């Protein structure tokens, strides 16, 4: 199946039970030009999950209307079956129920179960220019939530970027606004020396921490620095790095001691 999002919605023209639940009419895609359309397919009349969906969307008619959207349900049943169902248990819905008895519309929207002759639960949001902007298709055992459809509709209508979990009234994302640089803790003034080896990952981590905390330091590369090698031999140190802060010698990757010596508590550790 080719993608549909961003493309013109497949054309349809179907017989339908009108919104009043009493009369039959013919409904075409062009009837909805200039409006948002919530087009949703369901498997079959007189079933178990379907009436919970159809009535749930009916209960939200006013909210969809306020959002400038029309509702249209579609199944492969006849208009006479739709009428019988509304009169015998379902009740009036207030929006049309279309009859796709030829199966062509279900097929063109990619929701047809050919072996059963029924539609999957496919839902499509079609914009006023009649392009598909949203689609969801899932197993027929699971009903859909109109509130989620309203949320996605509102998000699409902002025309902007909406984060996960966005709800109507929230701000869009604004990537053109530069992100504020993180603020790192400022260490106290101190005389700092660090004895390192190029292959030592702990050494690199401590140096990165010092740089982010704004600490100037003198580095002794033990791979070739004779004075540094003599210092390590005299002290008998084998752990790396050795960080000397105002005369306090800290051996190894002991970040709590390094932070404390610089006047930084553990909560302010630079990640």
C-alpha cells in the first residue's frame, strides 16, 4: 500500500443514512471541501465493539463541530441495515453512516479485509484541501478514543510542531529559538595540578569536569614528563589521575573529594 499522508484523499461517492437517521442520501468527498473530515471505518452493524465507538463519536459531535470538523462513518453494510440498527438499539447518531457495499472505498483506503468483506478500524483526518493528514488502522477488537482524535486534530490545526503528549492550548515547539546553554557550577579559585596518561579514561573525565567548572589547571603528561614521573615515584602513587588542589593530593577518580576541594557539592556535579 502506498503512503497516503500528505497526498490527496482517495475519491469516494457512497449511499448513506443521513445525519437525521431517517433519510437516505449520497455523499461524496467533494461535499467536505473546505472542512476537516473525520472519516472512520468500522467492521459491521449489530456487533459489540462498534456501537461503543459510534456512540462515543456521537457524544463528541459538538467538540468536533467547534473544531470545524465533520464526522462520517463507513462500513460495508447497506443503508437499510444502518437504518434498522439505529431504530433497533443504536439510536440516532447525528452524523451520516455511509454504505460501502462495493468494497471499493474500503479498498482504496487500505482497510479492506478481502476474505471477510468487512473493513478494519481505519480512521483518517482529511484537511480542507482534501489531503490526508493523519491515519490509524488497527485490530477490529479494539475501539478508538474520540478524545485522542480531537487532540491530533487540534495539533494539526496549529500548523506547528507539537511535542509528544501535546494538548490543546499548549505552546508549539520553536526550533528557531536557540537553546539556552547549560549553566555549570563555578568552582572556587584554586591552584590545581593534574598528573595524567593519554590512555586513561578517568584522566579525561576529570579534565573535562575541570574545564566545565571553569578551573584552570597545570597538566603533567606522565608518558614523557620527567618532573611528573619523579613526583609519582616519590609518592609511590599508582592510581590515575592524581589531582592536586591547593596542596591536597587526590589519587584516582574520586569526584566527591575533587568537588569538595573546589567548593562544589555533589548535587552540582557536571554530567
